[in-house]
């Protein structure tokens, strides 16, 4: 699993996918303990839809000391209520 960037900016309701591309096993655990993935072997993936804004810190507990950690920054720049659907326009960073 490549932790090439320590932070990722996304919009509300975006999906993030972590893919293990290494021979080592990895896991994703949110710092607030609200979510924990299964152990991911090579080629396995974990996906999550972010349903609230904020900064969500995560780490691989098996390799946290090796710098396998990051933060997902969920933001909204603008939103409109159409009466039926909430349309979210997230900024691209």
C-alpha cells in the first residue's frame, strides 16, 4: 500500500479506495476508531464513502511507526437544495 501523499482532499459523499500493492499485509483504521478494515493482502482493496465533513486521520496499525498514516480532508465549497436532492459542488484541490 503506497502512502505517497499524507493528505487527500475530497468532497462529501466521495469514495476513497485503498489498494494494497505490496507483499506486506496492511489495515486501515480511523484514528477515532469509527472504522477498521480487514487485513488486506497484496491486490486487495478497501473502499469507504465519506458521509460527513471534517479531517479524518487514519493509519495502518501494523506499520504506523514506518509512516503509514494520513488524513482525508472532506470538504464542501457550495451546496444547493433543489427540493428533491441535495446537490453538492465540491472544489477540486
